[in-house]
C-alpha cells in the first residue's frame, strides 16, 4: 500500500439542514453593486440601476383617443340619432401633424386616433355616432368634456417618478422607457460565475473516452442554470486532482463574483478540494442534509463566495436549483425564483428511505405523478422529469393516490 | 375639403370574438420546418429536431456509487459491528483510472464514487460501515449483489432512445446530450419576425420630437415579446402612411416567417394598411371583440402570415400576449405559454362597461387586486401591472372583495 496510507477516507461530519444551509449562504451573498448601460431592446429581465423620471409629458400633447370629430362638448348637448345636431367641418387632423386653426362654437374637426387635439375643442365624438354630409357633420350623441381624448401627460407627467431603481425590466417597462425616448438604460451588471469541473474521470466533449472516463456534464448544466438566472457563465474547464491544479483554479476566484466547482467535494481519498479550500479560504458548511446532493460545500476564497457541488450530474443539477440559484438571484438582484407547484395524486406507491430530506423527480402522466426511477448518478432522472416532490425528514413513502405537491421544473 | 373627400372614415364591421380569432390564426400557422445546429451550451429552450439515441453506454463501465470497498457480496454475509468480517485490501481504485487486478474471495478494493468496479467485485460496502487496519478491512454490514454500484448503461444503454424530436431542451436534456458527448445538436430554427411601426406621428428614439409626434414604443415591446417566445425579432423601422411605403414594407413579408405591423389597422381615414393588405394578400379578420385592442388584423401576404396590431402601446402589448404569442409559439414548436393564475379578492369596486371581452390590468398589493386606472393609450397601464383580469362579455363590474382570477404577467 505504501503511498496510499496518507489517504483518509472519512465520512461527512454533521450534515447541514437545507433551511440552515440557505441561511448561511444568504448571509454571505451580497447583491452586485456595479452597473452598465444596455440598449433598451436588450434590457428585458435586467434590473434597473437608475430611477426613471419623466423628462417630458407623455403624451406630449392632448390627443384624440378615438377616430371621430373634435368638438366643443357643449355643442353636442341634446344630440340624438333622431334629432342630430349639425356642426360645420373646418378640416382634418391626421396623426403626426398639427392643425393650426381653432374649433369655434358650432364647428368640428375630423380627427384620427392619436392626433393632437386642436385649440378650442375639448372632446371627441366617435365616428360611429356621426354622419358626414359634405361640409356638415351630423352629431347623433352628446359628449361630456374630456371624453375620447387624453390630456398631455395623462400617461406620464414631466418630472414625476416612473420607475424605481431595483425594478426588474419587463416588456411594459421597456415600453415606458421607449415612450420617454430612452435608447439605453442603466442596469446592474450580471454576476460572473466561474465554473470548473473536477475529477480525473471527467473528459471534455470532442475527444474519445478512455477507460474509466465520462464526459463533462456539470459544466453544461451549471452554465445553463446560471445563464437562465441572471448570471454570466464562465466555463473554465476541468481541474486535475492535484493540490497545484486546485490552488490554481481557486486563485481565479477573485476575478469572478461567484466560483463553482462540481465534483471533488465528496469524501473520497482524492477529494482534495475541501482541504485546499479550508487552507485558502473559509468553508462555511460541507455536507447538506438533502438527498441527492449531500456532498455540497459553501465557502469563500479571496472574498468570493464559492460552491462545491456534487460530482454526480443529477445531484449537481438538483442542488444548483436548491442552493446555487437562490444565491445567484440575490446577487443578480432578481426576485426569488417563482416555482409553480401543482397538487397531484401519486400514480403508484413510492417508498424511498433516507434520513435526509429527499428531492424525488417525477414525470406527470394523465394528471398523476410517477417517480423517475433512477439512481442519483443518472442524469436522465432529470432529463425525463417534469418536476420534483420533497419528502421531509421522517417521511419515507407516498401511497398510490396520495396527493403530493409537485414543483414543476419547466414552466 | 377637396382632396380629403376620398377618405372613408368607416366603423369596423363585425368584430371577431377571441376564441374564433385564435382558431382562425391557428388554422393558418404552420410550425417551422427548417433546422440548424447549435452548440449544446446555447440550446436551452430550443426545440430538438433530431431523435437522440445513446451511441454508447452511460455510464460506459460499471462504477461505484459510494465511497467504500468493492467486494464480493457473498463475503459480507453475516457481518455486524460486533462481529465484523475481515477482508484483505488489494489496492485502491480512484476515479479516472482502471484497476487491472481482480477481487478474489476474501479480498476487497478501496474505491471512490464514480470509479470503475474491478473484475470480480459485485457490490460496494460504504466506508461508513468499515474500519481499516493496515492491509485488512473490517466489514461491519453485509451488502447484497449490485448494492452501491451502477452497471454499464444503467443511465442510458447503447442504442436506446433517449430524446424525441420535438422535445423542448431543458438543463436536464442538455445534461443528457453532454453525457453522450454531443458538442452540437440539431434544433428547429427560430421564426424570423419582421416588425414595422406605422403612423406619421411615430418618431424613432434618438431624435427630438416634433409637434404631434411620439416615440416608437411598439417596435420595442413587440420585439421583446417575440424574443422571449422563441422568435427572432427583425425590427424594420417606421412605415410612412403612403400606399408605396406600405407596399414596400409588405413586399418584405416573403423573406420572413411572420410579419407584424403596429398602428395603421384602425379605421382612421389615413389607415391604408388594411386596404393594401387586401390588395396584396388576404385579410382573415379585421377587428376583434376584445378590449383593449379592437383594431387587430390577421391575414397573409405571399404565404407569410401577418398581424396588424393596434397602434396604442397598451393595446399592442396586450394583444401581442393574446393573439401573437400563441401564433409565434406554435410556429416555434414551443408549448402554449404557461400563464400562472391566482385567485385574489378585488381591493375595490371596479366598473368597466364594454360590449367586448375586457382585459383589465391590475396591481397586487397585500394580496388584493387593484385596477391600474389608465386609458388604453397609456403604456404605464402595462408598466405597472402585475397581471390582468378577464371580464367576459356581459360582465361589467367586480365588487370590492369579490374573488377574481388574475393572470400573472411576470412569473
């Protein structure tokens, strides 16, 4: 055995329950302070880093909100279909132009939706309630002042608050920015997340597998979850299982906002990561009381929070939803992920024993939940899952027909 | 009046109810047939255009799924903490390598999670249930064959179906593709959508507004909704209100999968679009029985489906959710949008009279829904909305405290 004697294959210490782990993570994650300008057309889903105040009235002028005739409202009093009132047509107001005349008593102006209201008029009669006869217009219904028109600034008034710093940008927000003439908008920059895979068995795609090797899965699934939750994934490659290689990878932490490695946080003899992490930084917890994904680690190196994710692909992806996503979204100033949950009966009896809280992937078929029966090493247990059920500690089964809460993964 | 006499400011004909309009749209929209290859890391949310069959076993070899000792299961029968069985340690199997010896009767091999199982062994005893004493290992619990290990192909077997053409790609799907060594994957291409704004009052951002002008809002909101629903937004600019300019814009339809204009589909005298559309193609409906957004048009030019959206920003954005999104998602082969709906009491009495089905935007505050009181021309009625309520035809109010269904816009 010789050289192997130095190895210490030791079990995990006390496992950290999920809620406690999330509290620890939360206490060490700070929202990004840096900002950048982006074109408003690229800003959907970003977070506003500036307050937006209306620089001018929107609309900038009083305008018709219906096609019809701009009138003095008092001139329409008492109009009916049987006894229409007659107004003199003085012209036409298209959108985009300005009519320079004034609507006087007994007069009207043909006007299109969105066109500026002419001086003198205070309401619009919809075209549906009129008849045109040469230069006369027969008004068949009365209107009150301000009817079928908007005042300047009805949407946004000059100087008023429109959007708050910290708001997440939506299509409706982009619409308001566009209305105010914005071309670019100041947003918080996205957290840059370094992603490493570790383990001598991990091979990059594009080369043939040698005996004992498997392809890198976790770099891809982590990058996907990170990009979908407001981060920039910086895929850094595969770390060798040597102290030097691990130190080199950890030394990049300070250049990123978050640092993630998968694999290397189990208790195998060659799992050096946690030792080097302890040496170079601080490990806040190592080992969580959830299944799959026990070998999950959280700490800090050079002021950058770091996650050690499980090497098993399903465990890694599961815990990227459970632990990494909340951290990243807080950092990116996004609201907590809105998981959609549905209550469904189990399609069969399911027994799963563990002293940890369990995340069990399920398919949904004809309104019933069926376990995706796979081991935690099997990525297809996530590939074919519609969602997951959480079994709390102490619960090891669900009966056929029992109503369970399924958290949907893909809506 | 002179030249103005040719104009016909006519009301809409019969309005098409929403369900009927959606049926008409659906009958003219075909899913995209073209495909393209994309890197798997960029494929999240795309739609698979190929079946994926496992080209090799995953895992490619039998492997340990726990840290511990590879054994012959029969050698552990009867082992207890008080009376452990003793096995001879013949070496160590790290991940990434291959142990070339064989585990014979009475022997064991130290093995790490994910490492290939050695010849002769058929189970793994977890390290937690062992003690090491030099070259002896004390086994404190029995295992049955196959315990704590996976066979080659347990996740995916060579030649078996893994993913179907038409599946939407998720992080779990990307994981399966990565496991199978994919670098790129064949997906359906995204529909290219031409976006025009029309109306002489529309000015591009970046230039000062002239009297009677407003900035282009709809190009931005339409592009955002299109990009968020599987399309490529091709913003084509502002169309002038002339027959030539409209014809020129419509002539680009055949170069796109879908063609959208906002404005120009109302009944104003200068709204020439529908006439030119009728001339150059087919209009299937013009005018929908929903509020806001009555002046919505759907047709076809040169085989390309086309939408005429309302010019009013809120109406345009509302109807891009209601009418355009379902068409685009079908074209992009994505599932129907999963709207999250919540039931909440109204925070106040709300009266809104219309003979059309009404979409009413609301804010949610302390668990109650409050109408965003704005006119349909006001983009901020969408900017500040958390969701909308649908009032069916014939319903013109909701009482304070009445439980209404709110469709959430931003989850």
